[in-house]
C-alpha cells in the first residue's frame, strides 16, 4: 500500500512531530452484513498501514487520530518482531482517537450473529437533479420547500446520516441494494481480541494518556464506542472513567476479562459506565 510505504519512510525523519491525523473515506455498503471485504494484510498476515502508523507515532506524537481505515492490533503491538504481549510504549501520547468500520484490515467482520434472524430487504433510491441544489443554504429554513422535507424523510429511513444523504444521487445511480443487518454480537475471534489489545495498550503502554476514544461502525448501525478519560467526569471530575456505548449489539457478547482491564486503568476510585440501547447501567 502506497500510504503505508510513505508513512514508513517518514519514521525517524520527523523528530518534532506532535500531531498525526490519518483520515480515509470509503464507499462500501456495510448495511449488507454478507459483504466480502478486501484483505489488506501482507503475505505474513501483518497490517503494513497500522504498523507504519504505530512506528511513526510512538516516539513523539502527543495527539493521534485515525479515521476511516480498516484497523488491526498491529496499531498497538509489533507482532512482526515480538511475541504476543511484548508491546512498545508511546512515549508522549496524550490523546487517541480511532474511528473505523465493522470490518478489520484482514477483511473479516468484527461482529457475528445469525443470518436467518433477520430477513434481507431490497432498498431502491430514486433521485433527480431538482431534488437538491448544492448551492442552497440548508441551514436556513426559509430556503427549504415542502419537497425538500419529503426528500429528507425518504432517504433518512436508510441513511440517517447527513453524509449518506449527500451521497444519495450516487447510490441511486448504482441501483437497488440489499440491506441485511444481522450481525449483533462481538466476534470472539476478531473484535474480542482487538478490544483486549486496545485495553492492554492503554493500561500498560500509554503512561501519559489523558483521553481515548474508539468508535467501531459509527457510520452504520450497529456500533460500539469505548471512551476513557483521566478526569472531567460530569459528576466526579477528579476520577478516571470509561464510557461504553452499544447500539444494536448484544452486551452479553462482551469478551471475558475486558471489564477487569478497564478497572485496572480506572483504579479503585474510577468508574465504568455502560449504555446499551437507551438502558443505562453503572458498574
């Protein structure tokens, strides 16, 4: 991958690098949970892009943001040279933000489930040039006609997101699409280990971390969001805390031992808050 090679070439060349933002955009239709994704790993099963990001960010980066790329544990550990569990530290990192889709860099889904539990639906979108004018000021209600409001309602049934609404002409041109969102459990062979590596790295290898956020599948339900912060809780500002949000994901599929790792970072006075489908739980 060209991006991986480019980032790799910068390792050691930017001794004053403090902020690294990696952003990518994809147009995959992930509302069909039968989608087969490309495998971005190399012949040995390693993820060159996540490796390059890790190498470039570990020595000096204070703020790291990774969004839109398929992710793997190679972002957190040097699996190519070290045994599992032998991880290198981020010497300066204070803020970490990761947003990724429901599929890892090896092409495997992070979630599993029963495909027969939900029936697939064929979704068709219609579009015309008169429906939308890019020059309109959509923040001004006076410029919105009744027809505009109808269009928003029509497309928000499947695309409850402005980014997808903006792309509706593109989707319409591509014809009918299958919507089959049957995956609702954490896959113990993919997302389970990844969440464990993420927690282990925060606990043991990011000594100066103030806050982190991991969002998986945020652009298409279901999704999982895991945040941690060393201060600033609305009711207990001096405590470390975790906030875990689940949408259309079975909480009982949480990997064994994961909450214990969160506890290690939060400490005896810290907190773990979990919100699942609107039901709030405190542990």
